[in-house]
């Protein structure tokens, strides 16, 4: 096995969650302290939420790059390669740098005889690696996505972000974060710091808005939420959406109305960053020449894989990482808006801890659902295709399952090839995306 894969296996062996779980930030503070607190070397925008974090982070990252700032980006999960998680304006981190920084961290752990309780879990390790990489690259900014939480998230060692952005909040990771959106919102609000502006995605429920607004007030933070009354959709199709917000016109390639709401959240965040009250280099207004151009271009050029991504046009095959109830709702609305005349073959693979029964219930009974195919996901957490089919058959009469992903994809494509009025929509776990792409390539 090569050194890169050995390194990935080592990091995965650390376990994604600490045992016992984090109860404070002492561990990540200690670990970052071993390296002189690299996270303090650049300005940060911190992004938390249930859905939309990756798209929001990437738009902000692209805007700062358009303005000429050396910028880092930290996202998760990755779709095809681990290197996607850590990037700068130069591109994704290299495999060689993954090996280098992993060895650097391992040496420090050994040389300092780090106690067991302070040894990093998998996500701690990734986070520290990203912080070190951005410092070495001389980043002026970093746009950082949290892991599953907020308050006790490893990324929350960030002291005073330029802005704390909270995206759509819904039910997910309930075994860790709580069984209501209000409990989850409280966790996500843990990223809010004193005197740091807070920007909230506009379509959260009223109770969530109140929780975030109250936390912002408690921390003496300006609270901003986009005004959807000032939003107008001008043109919408599978390839792009053109919209007007506050009398300015933008274009976004990410499909679905929810991505437009992510975009106006980004626009409001950028407006805060470039307000006249900020010191250099963040001085000016959003609509001055140069800044507006950068915002328009940064949003327009943003691509994010596995978000209503077109994998094939003949037949039409789309992949969307809708893996929770909110994501399935957004996918359902996107299908209705963008594929109104299509008969949809839904292909689903999902984790058993994602409440698959409720997610499938939310989409399988729709009139567009011509057929429902259930497939496995390469993960020990995956729900069996047979169990998924049991859920789906309650709502979609033509449901079946395959014990291999390839068989399910081939069947879906075979049906869709039968006429222009069919489309395949693969959804569920992001872990499935790369394998679906490989199978499709092998069929061409």
C-alpha cells in the first residue's frame, strides 16, 4: 500500500468521534497550542448548519479569490478524493502535503507524550491539518465549515470570526445534537462569538430564527437575515438560475431554489465584510465597482459536486446528496420545478442512522416517482437495500432492490433510455456519488 493510502487509513483509525465525547474545547486548544495556534494566523468566516454549508463556503471562498485574497477552504464530506476537504486558491491540497502534515502532527504527538484524553480523533486531526496548511500557504482568509456541530466542534477554536454564518437547520445527527430543530439550533449557535456579525439563511422556521437572533443579541452581534421579499427568480432551468436581489441581477449554476437562498445569504455576508465600518483590507461597499463584480463572478462560477449534479444527459441522470428530511424536501421541489414533465426513476442508498423511512416517505409517494430502486452503500453504517425497499414500497408501487450498486444503476439507466420523458435521480449518501459516476462511465 502506498504512503498516501496508509496515511488515510491511519487518520480513519482514529475514529470520527472522541470516546468519551467532547465536553469542551480543551483538547483542540491543547493540540493547536502545540503548533503555536496556526488558526490565529488569518481571518476566518465560520459556517455552521444542517444543509447548504458546502455550497455557502464555496461561494464565499470564490468571492474572496476573485478579490485577490489568498484564501483557504475547509469542507466536508468529500465526494471523490479526501483532498477536496482542504483547499486554497491554488487548488486542493496535494497527496504529498497530506502525508507531510499527517507525519508532522504524529511526530508532535509522540514527542510531547500527549495524554490519551488529548489525542485527536479523526475530525480533530483533519481540522488541525487544515489550520497548519493555511498558515504555511500564507492565507489571509479561511472559510471554515464546521463538522456536525457548533459549540463543541473542533473548528470552534476560532476566536473572533469576521462573520458567523448559519445555514438551513433541520433534523440530522439527532443522536448527538438533539431531537428537535430548536435543540439543534442551540448547538449550531455555539459558533457565535462576541461582537462578530451573524448571518442566517432566510428560510429557517420562526423558532430557529428567534434562537439565533437571541444568541446574537446576547453576544452583542449584529444579526442579518436576507429579505426574500426583495428576491425575484428571473429564469430557472437545470443548468442555471438567474435571479434579482436588491435590484442587482445574479446567476448561479447550482440547481434548486435552496441554492438561490444560499446565494443571498452569501451576498449579505459579503455586504457585512465590505461595509465601510470595517478596517482595511475589508473596506468599501458591496456595490462599488470591483466588489460587486467579484460577488457576481464568485457566485456564478461556483460548482459543487453531488448537488443536483447532471451526470449524464442521454439518458438524463442526476445525483443529489439528499441524506436528511430537509435535503429530500429540497430535492423534491427541485424535481418539480426543473423536471416538471419527466417520469422519475429514483435510485436510493442511505445510512441507517439518517431516519431513512421518513426521508423516503417524503419523496417516494410523489406523482413524478415512476419507479424506486434501492441499492447498497459501501459503509458499515448503511441501511440494507431490502429494508429501504420495505419503506419505499409503502408509497411507490413499483419498488425493487439490488444487492449491488452496479445492478441498480444499470437497471435505472436501461429504463430511462426508453424515452425522452424519463430521468434518473440518484439520491442519499454522498458516499455513493463517486461509485455511481464510475458505473455510468463504464456503461458509455
